[in-house]
């Protein structure tokens, strides 16, 4: 089967394995009118929602029109009644539609249990689910269900087993540079500037878009569409952009470890006034990924971390 990833996702940068996998399912949909129940999995800002929308645009209805796309934040769905009475019956039932359940690890327990039955379809294209003495008809040739989350470990395992995972990867610097160029079409970048900008973005498309907005504001304020490396250094100084895109808290972690040599998680938490959970979840992972710290019982700064800390 020929893969048409460039045709299906011409405006989205990177994520080549994601494009190939989704293109395969789109090609199959043309013949079968069905898609598997997809799980978009990956860190924040990697484009899960954008790819879900693009996937839906390529699902054509029987009359050739594009499908309606509905995005739901699962934390806003309180229970079965909220879903079936307020969402399914008035919006989903009897129409051709794609539904994205974002942050699906936050699905309420009773709806998770209902989905175990609904998405246990085997080879059937329809499923009738009975709840509160009412029957709800699901037609998977008309209704396409996509789930997305940054926390796959929190999805109820039997539900996760019913979904087909689509795994997203961090963007490389060349892809981030391309995103910046697309988001700033009127800006002319000086020699070496775009590469320096990309090096401060933390591997995700959302950060690249935010940086592009800062560049556009800078150019607008200076009434010039020329953006040089000196301009970028000036922008960094004004809005606090650090090398590698470090946050001020991560800078403080490096400076603390450089000063004291090492620290326990509890000690580091006390010195910085942050919870241990926040340190582990929001800051340490990036520092570890960039080989700036290491953990061997205690937190220690690496040689690379010392060099960067001195530069800061």
C-alpha cells in the first residue's frame, strides 16, 4: 500500500514515523470506512492535537465532505451522564464526526468502564451500549475516536489495550528551525541566527511557536523585519531566554549543585523552596536529558553542567 504522508500532512513538520502510521490508517479508511481507536502519546507540545485535527480532515464523509472535529478535555467530563446526555446524544449520535479525548488519563472511572465495553469491538463496525435503561448506538464507520495524553501510565491498562498507540518524538533543531521560519514568514534571519534560536527551544513545536511570537513582537517593536544574531541576543537579555532553553529554576539547580558539590532530593528541595515532586517532574528530567546533572543516590552536576553554569 502506497504511503501518502506528504500528501496528508503537508503543513506539519517532523514526526515522520507518526505521519507514516497515520497515513497507513488513512489509506485503509478509504477502503473500509474505519479507523482504529488511536492513542496519541507523547510529551507536551509535540503536536498531538494538531495531528489529530489533520487526521480528521483527511477522513471524508460519504458525501465527500470533511468530518466534523470535536475536542474534549477529559477532566471536564464528570461521569457517564455528562457524556451520554450532554455530549453523545446532542452532538455525536447519528452524525459523521471525529472525537478527540484529550488528557484521556483523566477520564472518570465509570466512563472508563463503559469504554471497555464500547471499544471491545473485535471485527464489528457497530456497538450498542446500554446504560441507565437506554441504548446508545455507536457506528465506527461514522464516528472516529482518538485519545491523547502525556501520561500513558495513568490510563487504565485494559482500556489502553483497546487503543492503537501513536508515539510522538521530540523535534530536532533542524525541524524546530523550520517551524520558526513557517511561523515568521515576513522575517529575514541573519547568518547563524536561526540555529541559535533553535538551540534554545526544548524539543517541542509549542515552544517553537511561542519563540516565533516573541521574535515577531521584537521585529514589530523595532519596525524591522530583519532579525540578526545581535537582535536575538538582545531579545534573550530582555525576556530571559537562557542557553538550551533552561528555566530560571533549572539555572538555580545547577548553581546550587556547583556550589555544594551534591545534594539529596530533600536537601535540594529545601534549598530551592520547591516540592520534591515539582523538582523531579518539571526540572530534573530535562537536566538529565541534557547531561547537565546525574543522580547516583545524590544529585550531582556533570562536567557539561559546570561549563554551562560558568557561562551563565
